[in-house]
């Protein structure tokens, strides 16, 4: 007989709802903020001369894309478990490289600072850097290339750690 143990059913383990509530209490992030961040980011990214054409050539259902990305950022930012896709697979065939990831991070950082009150931008930016690093490394590995490790601005990583309790 198989016994399935979920996070919520283990003694002493917090439920997903408690984890989400803790993140919301510490950062102020909620689903509405995520939706505003995603839509505002893509408003800027779509017109960017470097990364805009990539989105415009690949995304044909923007509302569906927004829904998928909101689920992604909910999973990443709130630990909600809403996203069930494969980001690496989605990015492997795109014509993107280090300058694209750098620009994505620049636009994302500016957007997070514009639409989110502190400490939410730091929480999002810490995760955005991890995502960019992971995707860039995966793409480079697929191409059998090496990439130097991206340097994160010190104030982002330190403030993100303080705001989110990460190390």
C-alpha cells in the first residue's frame, strides 16, 4: 500500500497556504501585483528593439501568454504551485543569448521597481536573476558553450536576502 504524504499532512510542516501567507505578509506580493508586473513588463519588452522582436515573432495569444506567465510568477514568487510548464524547453529554440538575458533583467528590474512597493522588487529580482542564470546556462549547455557567471548588483542580492529571509 502506497501512502502519499503532502506538505500539509506532515506533522509540523506548514501548508502551502501558510507559506503563501507568510510571503504575502513579508513582501506584499499578491496575484494582482503579479498580473500588473507581468502586463507592464511585456508592455515595455514588446517594444524593446532587442527582445521585442523575439516576443512578437513567437507569441500569438497574448492573453494566454499573460495567464501562463502570471501562473509562473505566482509559483516562483509566492510558491503557489500554479505553473506546470517547462520553461527551459520553451526557451531552448529561441534565438537568445547573454545580451537578451541582460536586457530582460534590465527591463524586468525597472518594471518591478516601478509597479511594486518595497520589498517586493527585491523578492522578484532575486528570483529573476536565478531564472536568467538557469535559462542562460541551459541554453549554453545545449549549444556546448560556456558562459561566465553573471554578476548581480550587490544591493539587489543583499536586499533580496534581507527582505525574503533567503541566504
